[in-house]
């Protein structure tokens, strides 16, 4: 059971009537989210339930304050039918995207509508204080009391324990350590969970982007750090300790196999040594391109046409070393290039990586650039938080199909 989730209810055991009731309620919730407002007859049609069962279900949800009547629909035969909709302010979720310099936070209601969004510079050495300030500020902007928040999810560049959802360690956030989740829960008095930033971006990509409908895919984040999300059978694979996806440490040809101290003093691995931000800048300089950041250098190379091709070819060759090894082992249908550098390279870089991988291994995953180009980690954190909120409201595990308004 993940941190922040309610304890299992005995009524939901095998053969228990509560399980069927909760499943029906979950199906109704999905229908309400998809349709906006529906009649009882439409609920029956969408869920496959009888009209009598659908009516009883709506009555239960209405009694619990989860749905409300929102007008009527003219009927060609008989009386007008009452329309029902989800009560959006029953509960809220908060998502955060954290990096060393800033925190972006947003609040969404039960339907996924963004009620508040803030972006704050990180000025405190106390990570709990920084997160609390961001949460409280976005709630104030939304005009919603903190007590209405059902789940807070913090997207971070680091290792997240798959069981406790606590942050085990972050290379970039030096002051963030294990035990922070308990400190946040105590200060805020609300359920809190951490999520790895690449995994959050992959969730956003699966629901809103290039991986919609794809069960097996990899998301490779290229930027300040190197991140990887592995989605197999529609489920994010986290590993035994939460370290699955630390692609920067993957040994590859052409770089030291041992972990290495990088120029900024952080500990880096073999693949990071080839495609980290500093190394991308070196590739660009060798090709005659000088830029202030790795992403800017790649954008410039892409805009230069044939003159920038050698830079993109070398970067693609290096990226393909990591993706090729993963593809040979996992055989994904799709690989998504994300992060600042992945977005900057666009489909031009993605196509070159795809061809390079095909030359290395006998599998040929499609390689594309991210389709969630704005706040992917924040969107993923919000989606994760909403899944947990819906689970709490219905008392049943499961994912919900929600499209979040752009913050």
C-alpha cells in the first residue's frame, strides 16, 4: 500500500458486495468525468448497469455529496430527465515540480480543472519550508482551504521509495533527504507523496501526450541530468528500491565504466559522461557552435540545417548507445525524448536516434520527441494526485482517465 492511501476496507474482499458497489461507483465517476453531465439513463448506458442499479448508484453518490443535479434534458417522450454532474470542489489535489532554483505548484479540483498555479524561487535552505510555502500560496490563489486537499504529490529529480513514497536521495537537491515526507505531512497535515520527475513526465505523456494508448514505452529525459521512466504493460516500473531509471549510471562504450565525479562536483555515471549537459556543450563547440546552455546549443544545431548535422549526428550516436541497450533488453514499442535537450532537438534529433538504434540492435522502437512540452512534471504530479484523490473518494484502487487544463 502506497503512502497516503487509505487502509484496505474489509468489505472489499473477494465475494464481498462492497467490491461490486465500489466498482460500479468508479465506473460512474469515469463516465461523469468523460461526459461532464449525464442522466441516469446515460449512466446505465455507459456503465452497462441496469437503469434501476444506475439510479440507486446516483442516489448513493448524491447522498455522499459527490454528485449533484445540474438541470434537465428535454425528453421527446415522458418527463424531462435530470442531469447529474460531479461536485468539483469535494476534494482537491496539489502537484509540485521542484528543481534547485524554483518550485512550480498547481491546485486542481476533482474534475482536473486548475484552480491555482504559482511559481516561486527557492530562497530557503529548508526544503520543507519551501514546499509548504508553495502549497499554501497556490491554495490561497485558488481560494481553497488546505483542509480540502486530499493529496499532495511532489515531483523531484531523485530516488523515491516505491513503498513509502519518501524521497531517498536527490543528486540535485542536496538538502533534500529521507524523512522529508513525514516532516511535510506533519507541517501540512495532509497526505504527501514524492514522485520521480521522469516518472511523473511519463505519466503525463501516457495520458496527454505521445504515449497515449501505448502499453510499453521508455521516456528518456536529457537535460541538466539524465532520467529514464520505464513503462511496461501500462505500469511504471520502479525497481526494488526505487532506483530503476537511473540511466546516467548505465555503462556504455566510450566512457569510464566506474562512477565519476563530474565538473560540478556531483557523482555521475558512464552514460551521463557522454550525454550530460556539459558534454553536449563540448559536442557543440567541436562543431563550431557556442551557446549558453546545452538546450540552446542543440536548438541552434537543429536550425542550422546541414551545417549543424555533425553535432546532431554525434549526439544521436551517443544517446543511441543507452537507448540501444535498453531496447535490446526490453523491446519497447516507443521511446520518447524529453527534458530540455530532448525538446530542443525535436523530431530532427529523434529521427537520428531512431536510425542509430536500428543500426545497433535488431529491434527498432519508434523514437519521438515529447508531446507535453509545457510543465510535464507538474502535469504528471497533478495526475498522480488526482488518481489518489479519486481512490480515496471511492475507496478503491485504480487510475482515472482525466485531462488536466493547462496551468
